C-alpha cells in the first residue's frame, strides 16, 4: 500500500501563523499528515527552493503557501515542483491583503498556483484534502461526511426559523 501523502503548510513569516493555524487545524481534523514551516521567498530563498524541489520525494502530495505583502512564496515554490501549490494571500499590510492576492494569483502561464481568498486558510486545507482524496477513498469519505454535516447544520437553522 502506498504511504499517505503529507501536506506542507509553508508561511512567509511567523506573523502569518494566526491565519495559517486554521488550515493546520482543518487538515488535522481530517487526519491528514501535515508539516508546517516558516520559509520566505525573499528572506530564505535557498531554503524555499530546496524544500519545494525535494517535496515530492519527501512524501508530500500538496503544498500550501501563505504570504502577505509582495506574496511571491507560492509562486516560487510552484516554480520548483510539479506538486499542486495552493496560495493563501495574507492580509498583513496597509493594502488589506489585496497586494498579496494579486501577487499570488497573477502567475505567468506554465506555473499555476491555486489561489484561495484573502486569509482563506480553511478552504486551502479543504482544497488540499480534495486533491489528496482523488486517490484516497477513505479521505474522500471523511470529506463527504463533513459536507453532509454542513448541509444538515444549515437545514437545522432554516427549520428553526420556520418554527
Ligand atoms: C510577508 O510579509 C509575510 O508572509 C508576512 O505576511 C509579511 C510580514 O512579515 P513580517 O514582517 O511580519 O515578518 O513576507
């Protein structure tokens, strides 16, 4: 049986952790092995490229990259791997995260980054889970159960309004 793939959660600074920990929590709730690192496209460029270049052989299946301001981290990691890279633009500047959103999403052709909303850590984790679930039926089942719970929660709130 093939080993379960890990998700790498990389943040550009430890100041991003309050947002990023929501992704880590969501991945752990889904019983997905996760490894978190602080690594910067600008402050530790050699470490970032080495990590991404060896991520596949080190057992990762998806990389999540969170960064604010001139948010080049997800793009730089994506440049060094064929693994799917999910970018979380972080709201950490006077521009309210719009800078990071544009820097993360506006990738040149050939190097895709799947970008979620500003501070969209939970959806980054769920998207990573859905990617891994393509080849993991048990994980797909846990995701389906989570969706069902979400639906039932909304239906209960609707029913309460009608009572
Ligand atoms: C980005 O700059 C980081 O991802 C962070 O969002 C922002 C500020 O970093 P610090 O100055 O707080 O370390 O690279």
